[in-house]
């Protein structure tokens, strides 16, 4: 933590620069960081409430499924972005790591911050749209930052682990893209657990992401407090991920700079 604090300006500056440069050259520039998630939410809401008219079980609202979808896809996008880009962070910043005595994980953390900012913007937009379309917004929404923070920690830990291994086994990066797609379909993001076979629903509970996404759905869509089991596993998986990722990085750190 002390090292992160020492490099806080460097991390923050790079994270903000990344957001600014993401749409460099376009007329609206940095505004696309707001407009892109806004358009995505509006499109999902319109398509699934007005065209496909998809509904959740036992809910009459025509917009509930669209909210359910956005409440899962937005955090998932941040998670997958951190894991995929983070896994390549050491290789992409090899020049800096060879020439500067800068901690390796700094590059992953700045990815986490830029993705976290995008996630925060998207969730704020979702909140506004839910209000405008007459969705249910309860005091439980104040718990969302804690859940999202734990999700980001889980993603960062995995990024530490994968980035360290990817330096030595570059097939990890190639395999990860496919695995992430499979992982998404093993997470109740675009479907509800009530419609899947009982056996498959049981398998879903072995998926760490299940507890984060389900907790977000419980609060945003159903206005329910996530159960204690969800909180327990969200905390445990975030801690285990960070601990494991940090340990592996420390073990391989001395060799990483030589290999890249």
C-alpha cells in the first residue's frame, strides 16, 4: 500500500490519460466515455422492453429484464476488461519495466482505475435511467460501491496472477479470450437461474462471479438485500484472489524483467 501511495500521481495520471486518449481524434473526445455506456444502456432498454418485450419470471414490468441485463453486463465489462488487459500489462509495458525501477503491478492498478472510472460512470447512468423509466430504487443502492469494489479486487488479483504467468507462457493470453466468453455464459448475466435446469443452477454456485452478479441483481432489480452467504463469498474470493496474485507476482518478480 505504501508503494501504491508513493506512485499515486503516476497511476492516476496514466489512468486519466488512458480515458482521454481512448477516443483521441474524435470530435467529442472524452465525452464518449459517457456517451458510449449511455447509448448501450438505452439500446438494451429499448430493445428488450419495446421490441422483444422480455420479462423476468413473476414480474410484469416490461423494463425489468433490460435493467437486469444492464446490471450484469456493465460490471462484467469492467471485470473482463481488467482481467484481459491486465494479463498483458507486463508484456505491453516491457520497455518501462526494463528501464525503470517501477513496481510491476502499477500498470495493472492503473488499468483497474480506468476501468473502475468507466464502471462508476456507467452505474450512475444506469441509476438515472432506472429513475426515469420508473424502476425501483431503494436505499440498498448505497451498498453497490462495496460490491463493485470487491469485484474490482477480485479482477485485480486475477490480473496479477495471469500477468505474471503470461510472461512465461504466452498462450495464456490467447486462451484467456475464449475462457472469458465461456465464463460469461456460466454467469447469470443474460439469463435468470430460475429458467435453467436444477443441476446447472447448482453448478453456477461454484462460479465466484455468481455471487457478485447475483448480489447486484438482488439490489438493483429486486430491491432485496443480498444474503449473508453472498457477502461471505464475495469477500473471500476477493481476498483469495489478491493474496494468490500477489504471492505469485512476488515469487516470479525477479525473473519477469529478465524474460520480457
